[in-house]
């Protein structure tokens, strides 16, 4: 049978070759895009972004509000209020104290609840609908204990009286054991928002707003940190109604970032400095600059946030991060975090909004 002879077609070979080249190019482009995406992701991981939700190493939302960050043996620990999804602040959204751990302040690993509420006993101080605000943890190198303090409103007792709750643990990742509560400020109504500042010699101070007169007071804690040592004194120079204090010390100067008193609503940040923790303090105005593009709030509303803590970055000179919370009292599970680098001009701080930044910022200073 006649078989049609296949004539070699030079064009066919050309097409084959050009198809191979095409395939190679497409693969190269895909590979390039993939590498770029991975790099961007890696870069993203090391970026600190404010005013957006933060995810932990498992991709879950970080749920640690009004908190603090301490450094112990190479690891940072972030403690904050767990907010129960679906509950408003009025419905007592606090669900215990949550802890996360990180080696680089960016990748956070969930350590779970380190202090639980009591879901059974309604007479317990930590009964499920108490309010546990603004947890702060301090290491006592004499007792080798981690001491956790929080502002405590008892169940069904309103907010005229606020206690300081105290819990301890021999490990930074807990569990913490609830010890007792005390009324600070030598006031029968106790105290509200607070900072615990550990000075260079290990002395611990409770800096807080006194109830009901809203004077800002400072008291030294006992050596074991578990109770105030004696009398508090009014912080000379600190404006009344100062809340949300966050304190750090640099070159012998104490810096205090704080807010006014408008409940959960944002107001303008206020900033004070002093040569001595007990005062007198000097009012230095509002250190914030710039605007949060997510809500268009600038310095007059602290980007929609309220100060919480100042994080010291270990191993870098003059590296401090101003930590604010954006409160959403109707659905606090959706609260957001703001972390911004602190700048120094001589001995005064300034804070400028940044959508995204990373710790290299401190190396370029
Ligand atoms: C203002 C405080 O700064 C917050 O932490 C919270 O306690 C609210 N007051 C409650 O109104």
C-alpha cells in the first residue's frame, strides 16, 4: 500500500523549538514570581504593621490586649487580656490572661491562657464576669518569681472600686496562680490604669490613677513585689485624669507616655519626663505625629488608640517601641494593635505613624 512519505518539515522543527523556548520562559516566569512571593512573604513576616490584625505563628489572631512585653533569657513574652469573641465590654468580654512568646518580636507563638477565670464559683475574685484589665508582668530576681498584676473590677460591683489583682508563677509562660487583691493609692476606692516600673536597683513602683479623685499617685512595692510597702504620693507635675501610663528609663531620665480619661474612646496622648520616679514630672505635650490611614485619626486621637506599654528591644541602642491598643468596646475581639518606633531628639521622644516598618529602623538611627 502506498504510504505517504513524510517529508521533513523545517518549519515544524522550528515550531517545536519555539514551543520549548516558550515553555522554558513561562516556567522561568512562574519560578520568578514564586520566589518573589516567598521573599515578599518573608519580608512581610518581619514587618510590623499597625492598625491591622496580627496573626500568631499558627495564623490565629493574637488575642492579648492592654498588655505588656517582657524579655527573659532570650525570649520576649507578650501578655494581654483575652477578649471573648461575640461579647462586648459591657458584657464582660475579658476571658483571662493570654501569653505569646517570640525570639524576634515579630513571630509570636501562642502559650495559651496563663491565668484563667473561674467559670464555676461566682464568689471568686476571678469569677467569669469580673473585669481583668491591663495585665503587667515583672520578674522579681530576689524571689525568682514572675509577678502578674492587673486592674480588677469584681463581678457585679460596678467600677467605683478597682483592685489590683496579683498572681505569681515560677515560669514566664505560666501558669500563674492568683494570690490576692489589694486597694492601691491608700484609697478605699483603689486605683485604675497603672504601670509597674522596676528601677535599676530592682525596686518596684506602682504608678497609677487614684479613685475617685483621679490624681496620679506613685507607691513603692515591698521587696517581694506582692503588696505596696506604705504610703503613695501624688506625682507632682502629672496632670489629673492621666490614664494608660507606659514608663521607661533612658540615660537616667524617666519617660511616661499616657492618655487622658475618656473610657474606651481615644483622646490625645500626653507625655511627661522626670529625673526622679517620684517627681517632679514635666509635661512635654503630645509626642505623636502623623495619621493612621485606616481610620484617619491623627495625634489628637492617638491614631484611634490608647497607650499600653513601651517595649524595650534588647541588643539595640535606644530601641524602644510605643505600644497602643485600638479599643472597640462593642466587639473587643476586634481590637487592634499599634506598634511604632520611638525617636529621640536630645532627651525628648517623638512617635510618627508608620504603616509598616521593621527593627532595622533602629540600626539606621
Ligand atoms: C480606660 C482604660 O484605659 C481602659 O483600659 C479601660 O479600663 C477603660 N477605661 C474602661 O472604661
